[in-house]
C-alpha cells in the first residue's frame, strides 16, 4: 500500500542516505543512560563548581534552536525536560550529524552540567548520538507567549477521536495524558495492596469460556478450531471465582478484562477492567464496609489526605458511612410506584409518562422493566456516594434471598453522581435456589431478554459440594479512574479504547 507523505516527511527521509554516508545508523541498538532529566537537574540545582558532573541522558528532541556553529535544544524523557548545548568545536568530527537531526528524534547526549547566562541548568555536550530517527513529525502544538506571561497553545493533536486512535502520539505530546495513566497504575497498585494486606489471594480465571455468566450482558462469540467448539469472551469473573471459594481459597480477587457486546458511550467500552473479589463467611454488609474502606483509601491517595473531591462543579464527600437507600423505597419515593406490587402494564405506562419511547418500553418485561424504572427515576438522584440496597430477585440471579423479605436479595450497588461504581451481594450458595434462578433466566431469554444468563450446570454442581456463606463485590476500575482523575469519558482512561476501523 502506497502512502502519500508530506513535504516534511519526505525531507526527513531524504536525510537517511546522508546518515548512512556518515556511518551513523538511523536506529541504534542501545544507549547507556546514567541520569534521567530530573535527576541530572537535581545534581546541579543547588549550585556547584563548573564544569559540573558528567551525565549521559537520552530522550526525544523537544526543542531545537540552531544558530551558526551553536545549537540549543531541550531533551524530553519520562521524568521531564532538560536543556542541552552543542558547539562545533566541542563535537569536532560529529558536527556534520547536527544538520541531519530533527525535532522528535531520539538522541543520547553526553556532557558536563553547566548554567547558562539565563541561569538554566544545561548539558554542555561532548558527544551526541542518534538513537532513533523520527520520520513523521509529532503533532506538537505551537506555544504562544501572551503579554501577561501565560502561554497559549495553537494546533497540535486536539481532535479527541484522533487522540484515541493515535494514543502513541497523544502520549508523546501531552504530558498530562501520561500522568493520567501513571495515576491509573497507582490506583490499581493501591487496590492490590489493599486486598493483599487483608489476606486476599490474586488469581486468574479463563477469558475464553464455554459458557458465559455472572452478569446481564451479551457476549462476544468466537470459535476454537482444535476443539471445534463455540467459545465466549467472559462478561464477568464471578462464577469461576466462586468455584474457588468452594475449593477452599477463602479470599480471592482478580483484576482483569471483561468483554460485553453492547453499545459504547462515555461510560461504556466493550473491553473494560473489573476488580472482582469474594470473601468466605461474609455477607453484603461486610462488603459495604470493605467498599467504603477501599474508596476512602483511594480518595485520600489522590487528594493527599482529603476525603472531598469537586467533580463537575459538585462537592463530593467520601467520609463514611455512606447513605443507604432501598431499591424499592427509592423508586417509590421518586416515581410514586411500588415495583413489588405494580403490574408490568402499570410500570410501562409510568415509564411512557416519564418520556421513554413507547416502542422501546412496550418490549420491556421482568428484570428489564425493573431496571428501566430504577435508571429512569432513582439513579439520576444519587449524587453523593450512596449504597442502593436490597434489589428484587428478578434482576439479581446470583444474589442470596433477603433474610427478611424473600422477594428481594441481599445486594447493593454504590452510586456517585448517578453512575454505578460497585456491585456486591451476599452470594447465593443454595444450589437448588440457584438452579431455580437459572431456570427463571432461561424463561426470560425465551421471552426476548438477550441479556439473561444461560443455565450453568457445572456451577450448580460446584454449589452442591458446598460453598460457605460468601460476600462478593465487583468494582469498575475504568469508571473509578474517571472519577479520581476527573475525566469525562471512559476513553480518556483506557490506553487503546475500541474504535471503528480506519478506512
């Protein structure tokens, strides 16, 4: 496939033969670096005799200002940027290389630290090595210095769609984006440390499954040639993790990717990261305490100790205990309808009255109808951290029946600003009850609910061996990072979000 190249790209490629003529490889094998930019600056920050210590630094050329036999530039690496200074008389036989270098090239610079007349700590180079030629210039914005000393950016990589598609370029030119993904890594590490300290064991369960389950969602389907079998990408880790509880691993968790064949929006990506954990001899009350403790620890890490965040102009307060609202009571208060007693026809009429399209609502039955009542009337009201508790059985096929009302289950979800972050149960461990729930899900599938769960005979068999009372919880890692990083879209916190193929 022939690709049209810009004038700048052609000019850069035209330098390759000249580099070869100087016996300089355009793409080196390695470079021994002694300091990052930040470390080199720290060596000389408090003054000292010149010339300063010798350093060997490496990174991209971020600025390039040639003037006769002298060049000033800045090199950028993972820690920051540092100025370097090139002189023809210092580089000697290397000087012809300088005219063949461009912005965004990766270079290694060896030299002693010094201060310029302006006071900037600088590497006075005795040697420069080309490590990787940039054949396509990065879309860096132009920086305009205002009269008041502030800067204004023009151009660059501003289109969000292009940024997500070319994340490599987005990371290269936007230091703030790199910081988002460093924060994400710190959040995941903190989750692991939190659970490890409480005796949980990190495990791995299958991504390719012969039968999917553990959530209400449509799966991605694939085919295994050697087995000649249809397989599914997992939609949740739940059923395999609970098998491990049966096997005697009393506290387990997994941080991994799940896949759901559903629509995409600002809070949904078909491939996403979930933390799922299960604890033997616990219930959903224990899970609420665990969720509060984990959220508090993560908020404090991000804020430096505070338990308040301002998001979208709203002050959010994370000091426990969080508010609790019963699923049925909350919908009753907001809609005037008790979903335990109302007929499906009345609920559909109430949803149409609230403005939902009739052609959509008329197809809702069972759990789908209850979920629509919740998302329409109660969910948008949940701004401060709030546990919604005690969900109906029809939408909680894996949760234990409520000990005081058998029509409900011991389940909660944590909502913040109208968005779900945590889902947890007192896990169903009665195999006969689980079998009946699966059979009800099968009836829902026959009635047209494509997200109802298939019957999992092996999971029922596992429960028949005996699973102790268990509390389980799932946390959407991507959404939690969105909240803590104050970013509006799930695509902002996933390095390579799902995109339509390029033409």
